[in-house]
C-alpha cells in the first residue's frame, strides 16, 4: 500500500495497517513529512530528522522521496500505484486534483485501487486547512472538556486525528474486502469529532439543551470521577447500582435510600460527591484502591505517563516496548491469537528506501 499522507491522522491509519502486516511505502516530498522537524526530542542525530513525534506513528514503513510537482515524480508515483492495493492520503481535494489524485482520475488509471483520504472539514468546506486543534474546537469537543468554572480545554493528545485515522483504517479494510463494490473512503476530522461526542451528542439530540463541562465527572453517571485521597488522586467509576453498593461497603457509608439508583444519585450529585470526597480523603490512595479492587469496584490511580508506561512493562513482564535502530516504540495494542505483533521496521530516515524501491519499478 502507498501512504501519501503526513502529520498524524493518515500516518496513524497506515501504521495500524502496517502493524497488521501491510507493506507500506511512505511517499514524502523532498522536505519530508513536517512532523520530522517537530522536535526535540529526537531519536539519534537530529540531522536524520526522526523526531519522537514522527517516530510514534511511522514504524513498519519504508520511505520514498518523490517530488509530485514534477513530471518524473508523478510518473514514478503512478508506477507505484500500479503495484498497490490501497492509497491513503490527506491532500485537500483541490490539491489532490492538481496532483492527478482526484478520485475519478485515479479510478480511471487504476480501477482496482482503493483510495482512502482523511481531510479536515466535510462537504463544501473540504478545502479548508485543518489541524486537530481546530477540529477539536469546531466539533464541540473543546466546549465539553474542562471544568465548569474554567474555559474550554483541548484534550491532551490530538484525539480527533487518532479517531479519524482509526476510522480511515477501518473503512479502508472494509473497502478492500468489498473491492469491486466500493473504491474510495473519505473521513474528516471535524465530522469524526462530532460523531465521537456519542452520548453527549445523543443528549443534545434528545433535549436540545447545550451540554455543559463536568471536569473529571460524568454527565450521566455518579460517582464516575476523580477523588483526592489522603496521599494521592484516584478515580472511581461505579457504573451500576451493584458496584455503587460495594463502594459504600468499602467506604463504610450507609445509604438512607437517596442514592439507591443512578437517577437518584444524579438528583443528589452534590451531596453524594461531598460525602464520598470527605470519606475518601481520609484514606490512603493505594490502600483504598486495593480494597476497591478486591470488592470488584472499578477504581485506579491517576498515573503520570511514566507510571502508566511502568504499569504496561510490569503487565508484560518487562517486554512491552520495541526497540529498533535505537528507536524505542510503543507496540500495537492488538493481540492476535493472544500474541503481540512485533515491530518489523523502525521509523525510516527520509528517503531511506527510495533507490531500492524505484529501481525495482524501472
């Protein structure tokens, strides 16, 4: 398959497919994917332009440099497409048409090729430029993220790039399976963002009311939020009445009937959360988490990134990450027949495979 995308959504989609075994050739301009320069930090010599950001979504790929603005670059690109089952790109429609990658044009030249594209905006606005931050703002995601007393906040990672990339990969796989009935897939960050609001959007559709920010709490479940223990923070996610009763048992709290069901807990949210906060605040975090786990109540610490990584390493007996060519990488989270999929190739240097791949075409 050919990956003519850059930055995050498209490269994430193609990395998912590469992890599953696809032979992915990444097409880069002479300047390279711009995330190559989004450092420090770097893996190895900064002149190699393998930023930690670039490396995080470009494992298991080979890099070919082509200047698609030049006739010979487009000719080589077309020869590569003739060998491929799938093309993924994130060019805006006008740019794709200018480069000979319009959907109809590609279908005419390569009738068996599946084309999957990731854009920023849907419909008539498809030629507008967009990054994840803009999509989080326009989609409504920022408006529901943050505390009630604070302003809108973006998610700490480029979440809509990841959501759109995942949906692009799923759509591409479905099109490959159904090839002959469909030949193209389109996903936009903004539309993926609005649909990913899920229950929040569903509530708005049902009531017309504008959703509010709830911080670390949940709009429809209580208690489902963060709490401060005596020596650290944790979350408690009591998603049903049985879990809530077991939570009260661990905390030694008696319910007089006000909190018996989730609708009642929502009605009395403020007083319930205040009572739980006071009780939890007197307990040690790890001791309380252990007691909640023993009672089968969903709870856990609010880890830092390093702590989360350490927990993955511990769960995998120290073998969670892969290291290739000096680059340490997170693995695919997909287990196949109970086994983890190992990385085959490190994130490539710019144009590392150009000569070998183009030589085979000529």
